[in-house]
């Protein structure tokens, strides 16, 4: 289960077409994220040539963009809990 920080207003996952840790994380965690946060916009985009990236929008339009190519599942969960 992934607990999402209440400060997060939107999450965007940018996925490469090739296999990646982020892609596996999204496939496994998306149902739980949406079940606990049904009104939170979660955008998933897959494109050729992009780096695995997570963009988190907070209050007042502040965005945090992290390239997560080398992140583990635990580090991805931590990013969503503490942006």
C-alpha cells in the first residue's frame, strides 16, 4: 500500500516504453493509489525516448519533478509520501 502525502494535488508518471522500475511500480500501485485517493488526478504517460519521471504538483501550483531511473520501489513510495 502506498500512502500519499495530503499536500499532493496531482501526480504525473512519465514512463519509457522499455521496461523500468517505475513502470512496474505504477502497474502494481495504481489500483491502491486510486482506491485510497479517488479524487486525486493521476496521469500516466508512456512515450518513446523519455526518462522515467515523476512530477508531483503541490498547493499553489508548486511542481516537483524527479527523474527516477535508478529509484527502487521503496524510494518511489518515499517520494510520494514526502515530496
